[in-house]
């Protein structure tokens, strides 16, 4: 009986580094599973939860604003893909998503946050 024979797993991977100091709280079923817990559990760009073994069932992947982050300043999207490449959640505008994890699955949910920016032109 292998480690994942009766379980699946879900993970929230690192986001690409954006050279920003803003942080996000990443959770699976409401629990923070960060590999490198910093600042009370907040994740900066480049950190993720790693794969979390779970019973086969519907689970929740979520993120929230962490220290120094104003969530309203970002567009928010999530995509979840299983180990066979099947897209389970496709680019949904959300900070929380339900995802079905089947026996033996390895599901990765990626949250993408894009900083909303304004523009300024100076004319004479």
C-alpha cells in the first residue's frame, strides 16, 4: 500500500517572484500548510504549500491578504490542474475554490494576483 493509495493530494505552488514585499495567506481546507512559514504564516512570491495528502473528496484551496497586502489592489484568479494535465478549475476570478481530489490525484491550484496600476501622463 503506497503513501497515496487511498488519498489524493493538493498543493498551492510558488508564484513567480515579483520583487514585491506583499504577502498572501495560502490554505488548504482552511489550514496553512506552508513549507517555510514566515511572518505568521504569510507567503511571499516564490513560496507555496507543497503537496498536502488528503482523503479523496472535495477540498478548498484559498488565499487571503497577508501582512502589508491590500487585497483590493489586485485582480485575483485561480486555476487547478491534476497530474494528468486535466484542468479542474480554469482561470476563475476567485480567492477560494472547491476542487475534487480523487484517490491518487495530485492537484495543483495556482493563484495569480496582478497588481492594479494606474497611469499618469504629464503634458505641457
